[in-house]
């Protein structure tokens, strides 16, 4: 082991003082940052009163909404008439159609009563309803002026003066009044996604539909069955495929147009804002503050301004993205220009090239890959942003999502549109990555 004498140590200290004489920040900076972060987290917990928020949050709604995203219910109502017979009715706009046939999960018994296949079985009679669920058999009398539970109601039964609610878990639930039983039976999936009850193909099996499309007689003499099937699908009144896809295309166009116009305007302004390109400090400062202002006003706020000025629609959405991107891309472009290597520019200038040629051959080759990458990323991000501003009336699929959420009854449609957005964002992310790699010259892994 080689020993370092006093003279060698002094020589090392003279040449590399930062190694042997660390500053206070170098010694205590990392612990201070960790302690400061922990103190800030504790302050945030106290300021937002997070324990109270967590305790009072309606966590059950999350599971309810999630279940409604992937399931639907059918709601037959059984009414006991004065003559003792039981009548079945369905609400308007039922997934079974306006005049549905009795589904196979409802069985008519010989005495005129009904058995519903849900949970352990529900038997609906003239005088009582018997529910088999959660390993228990429960009888609710319905022949009087109010329903009455026989025995002590279990925890999954809520009995009021004139109504009894029976929770059957994922199977659904029952609402029992005097002489009336409302059944809510839950099914997983999206009902009538292809054809709604008004379609000519509604209720037909897959084999029947394929047979009609391939070789069947024309249902409508004026068009082929394939064309008719597409019309029925596109104009599906429940899922509104035509309107949803049109609004989705509007969202994509809004993002593309707004980003493109923002890049076109921000590109020349960035050259004027870059200090190493334009030697005018006042102009540089004014343009940079302009960029700060344009991007400090959020896209959502710009959308609110423009919808008031031009009315709701895609024009307001494109304008909001454009104004936001002028500030964002202008700032990013200017910073990229200020970080270039000046040697290529000086070399081109030394041979007597014009100022435009200096920028063309000395600057652009260095910054164009950066410009392209930043612009493509903003374009991809603005597809998501266009959905948000659409909810305030700026057009696009965001407005459709907001309309479906407001009813609090169309969560399947919300799920459908969210899935479409996920697919679009994924596809455009791949396109953006490939374009960026082609411009930069990297190979995709």
C-alpha cells in the first residue's frame, strides 16, 4: 500500500480542492432535502386534512361505477292484478326492446306464479315473494297494504314502512311494495352493442345475421343487407356509434390542427426570442414574456374564452390548443436554439453565406430533431387535452363523455368512449415514437 506524504497531500489539495474540502451543501444537502420533503408531506397531510377525507370518502361508489362500466341490468316489474293474476311489465327503452318476449331466466309456474333465476332463486307469488340468497330462505308477504318480512330481517334486507329492499349482491336487487315486485337483474357485458332493438337484425343469432349478410333475401329492397346492417350499427340509438366516432375524429383533428398552427407560429418567433440568434435583448425579453403568458393560461381557460367568443364547437377547441402551443412550443424551440453549438454557424458565416443560409445549414440541422420530437410529443399530449376541453363545450368526444356522465345512468357508454380514447392514444403514441425515431435516426427497439 502506497503512503501519501505531507507534500503529496498538499499537492493533491491544491489541484483538487473540491475532493478534500467539501462545502456545507455537499455535506448536508441530501439530508436536508430528505427532511424538507418529509416536512412538506406532513404539512400537506395537515393542510388538506387527508385522514378526514379518506374516512369520509364514498369508496363504495367506486365499485358501483366500476360495476356499471362492465355490466347492465334488466328491470321487469311483477304486478298482482285485482283478479289475482300477475302481470309483467318492462320500463321504456329496455334492452329487451319495446315489446320483449319473456326471457329464459323468468319461468312461469303452473299456478300463475313466477320464478326468477337470480341468486339462489326468487319465487314471486300472489301473496308473497320467497327469496333464497346468502344461504337463507326469506319470505316477504305482499298481500296487505304494505310488504312485511316474516321473521327478523337479515343484514342484506332493508325494511321500511311501505317498501322492502333486498340486496342480492352481483345478481342484482329487489324492490318490493304491496302487490308489486321490481326485479333488477344484472348481467355482465354491453347490451345491444351491435344492433339496438329498432334494428332489422335485433334478436337474431350470429348465424342468422351472417346468413342474411351473405346470401339472404334483401330485407330492404332499396339496399343490400350488408349496407342495411352497417346503417343499423352506425345509427345505433343506444351506443350512438356514428356520433361517437365523428366526435372522436373531431378530437383528433382539433389536436392536430391546434398543434400544427402553434408550431407554425412558434417556429419563427423562437428565432427572434433566442438570444444567440437575434441580438436584441428587448425583443428577446418581450417574446419570452409573451410565451410565458400564452402557456400560463391553461388550455381549459382558453377554451372557456373561445367558446364564449365563437360558440361551442371544434373551432374553439382548436383555437385553445393553438394559443397554448404558441407559448409552449415557442419556449421549447427558443431554448433549443440557445443551446446549439455555434461552430457550424460560424464556419458557414466565414465563407460569406447569407444570414438565411447560415440559419438553414448551421442551425436547423442541429435543432430539427429536437423540434420534431417536442412537436410530436405535444401533438400526442393534445389528443388527451382536447378531450378535457371538449367537456366545456369545445366539441369532440369530451362533450359526449360529459353528457353520458351527467345522466349518471350511461356508465357503459362512458367506458366505451374511454376505451376508444385509450386505443387512439396508444396508436398515436406508437406513430409519434416511430416518426421521432425516423427523424432522429434511431432504431426502434
